């Protein structure tokens, strides 16, 4: 699982990312964890018109994200519409006389495309696993959550995000209200490839910041960046939502989250 202690040379981009977003950060050498293929839904007959495939999952529970994160994989891909990443944040609490305690919390971020006939992507942030050992200042520790878009291709395309983030709260406040949903959307007509494609690539980068209260020794604030997401929007006519189900403002599917 990604940690705030990672160096600047650590990977930030999943190995599976393609297109312009693949140039952002450093690509991982370890594949993402993936959900097992549901072969039971694929008929064995190859006669014309008889083959069908299961619908890709459009949601992921927090427990699914937790279960599949950790180990060597730092990204879990349930489907092209449901992906998650996470960050472990550990703080060593110290006075000038030496270390006196540690604290840890985890941030899980699930990227999903909940509705086929809606261009909006959702990023669900959950802050969990609050633990403290020894003498600490967690009551005054400030935790910040932020979602930024450091790259868009074409660059002229402008994203629209809701105002759920950024948010900064103390450890007790965040523990009492640990869930936030941040949304991202690009309006149609801003992409490359002309009207038939209208293709937009983006990088969505979660950022988690910890700020020490006064009186404690250490670097502050510290910002951790878990693996980024690489959403893209496409209005190609072969996609099921190429027309927006009658609402042109929603036309375009997202081949991946």
C-alpha cells in the first residue's frame, strides 16, 4: 500500500494506463490487482448472435477496496468502471527529547462511473483505521483531502468538480465524518478526434496532507500522493451511450476509470 514515506522516485502511475496519461509520473512495474474474469456469463456457443458478456461493474464497496489493496499491488481494478487505490499515513510523534509515540490512518479512494447515461465520475474517499500508540498529539493533527487534475489532453478541455473537496479537519473531526464523494466531469465537445470521437484524457491525483500541531518536532505539512486515476471520455458512435440517452450534455462513455 502506498505510504507517505515513498520517495520522489516511487511509482505513481499504474502499469495499465495508456494514452497521454501514461506519461504522468512514474509508471509502476507491478501489475494492478484485478477481479477474476466472470466466465460463467459467457455462453459456449459461437453461433452468430449468441455470445454475450457480463456488464462491467460500476461500483465497488469499501470492503472490496480494502480486501484487494496491500501487498505488491497498489491499485485494484474491479472493472474499467470501478478502480481503487489507498494511502497509509504513519506519523512518528517526537519532542526534542526523542520519539514518544506513533499514529496511523488509512485513506481509501474508489473511482467509479455509477451511471451509463451520465458523464460524471465519482471518487469516494474514506479515512479509516485510526490508531495511536504512546504519547501523541493526534487531537490537533490536521488531515487534508484534495483531488487535483494535473494533466488534461487536449489542454483546452476544462474539468468541472463538485465542492466536496478540498477539506481539512482535525483527527477527531475526520474520525467522526470519514467519507467524502468528489465528482469529475468534462462537458462534451472539448475532446480530440472531432465530433465522432470527442476524446478527452485526464489524470486525477488524490492528495492527502498531514499537518502537525504546534510543539511537535518534524516536517510539516507532509503530503502523500497515492496512485493516480486515468479517466477518459469518448463519444464514438459504437459506444452504448454515444447519444447521452436523449440528453446531448451526457453523451459519451468512459472506456476506463
